[in-house]
């Protein structure tokens, strides 16, 4: 017959073991929970972390700005730039040549200028899917809904870090838009809806149709004295002197 004292000791040991195992399970669950919270933090925090390093620029003048156009729609010479917000040569044109072109010909009513983003269309054709260039183009078109296309245009070039390295991630584009001074509710609604997807697709198609092989490229058109439309492709980030020569020749031959 078992001694009641021995039974009590065995029960006490079992209870002690049970409690120890229970504590071990609770500690294990706690460690797993802490680990899960930490992993979730690592995943979620970057989406809430403030975007640093957004450059500001003082907007220049944009004569008769209308969405992605500048100048007099009835100007005798029209220039369409097929560009890419991630392209360093496009940035070079924007910085070195565009201001002189604007002052000399766009502001004086001689040239009607349009910016169209070919996006990173070569890369897109190879890899498929969207690119940062395409997203940047859509963000600029959305800014145009608030009559700030060219302000966003300047801010995008001012915040280029390199090609497909995160310059124009969704969060960074949002930060650039906010720094530009856009109404963020309106911008976010436009951007998240892909309102300008069809426009950016058409930009790329028209670039290919114009025999554009790289960015920046420029299609200069005018109507000559015989009433015929003349078109010329200017390739690369050419200096102002090249554009001046081409535009002056077009003005001289123009019917207007």
C-alpha cells in the first residue's frame, strides 16, 4: 500500500514539472511573438519612415504652361521632346539647354514645346512590367491636373539618383509631390488610379513611330511656304547652338 506522503511528493513533483513545462511554453510563445513583431516592424517600418533627401528647386518660368506643353499653340515651330526622367542625358538637356530654348524661342511665341516621356521604354520592352520612369511620367501628368506639371518636372530631375535604384519609388514620388506643393489627396487619388497609364503607353508608342531610338530625342515640325508639313528628328542632348540653327532654319522656311 502506497504511503500517502509518497503520493503527495509525486503529485507535487508532477505539478512542479507541469508548471515548469507551462512556463517553458509561455516563454517560447513569448519569444515567437516578439520575433514576429520584430519581423513585422522590419517590414512595415520602411513604409512609414519619413523619406529623406528630397531636394528642392526654385521653379523657373514656364510661359503659357498647359499640362505638358509650353508656349503659344499657334507658334510656327513645334518641338516634341521624347524624354525619360531617369535619363542622365535628359537631365543634361533640362539643365543646360532648356532654359535658353525657353527664353529665346518658347517665351517669344516662336516655338510650342511639348514634353512626352518615352519612359524607360527600351528597358520595359526587354524586361516587361512597369518602370520607375513610367511611374515618374504618370506622377508628372497627375501634377498637371493641378497646373503644376512643369514644377513637378523640375523636381523629378532634381531628385534623380540613378536608373532603377529607387529614385522614383511610389513613396519617393509622393514625397517629391508633397515637396512640390501639390494637393496630396488629389495627387494620391490620381496616381493610385493609374489615370495616365494610357497616356504613358501612347507616349512610348509615338516615340517608336517617330523612329526614336534613345532619349532625349526631339521631333521638330513646321509648315513650309508650300503648305507641306516638314518634320525633323534631333537626337541627343544637343547644345543650344544646334537647336538655334535648326529653329532659325525652320522659321525662315515656315509659312508663318
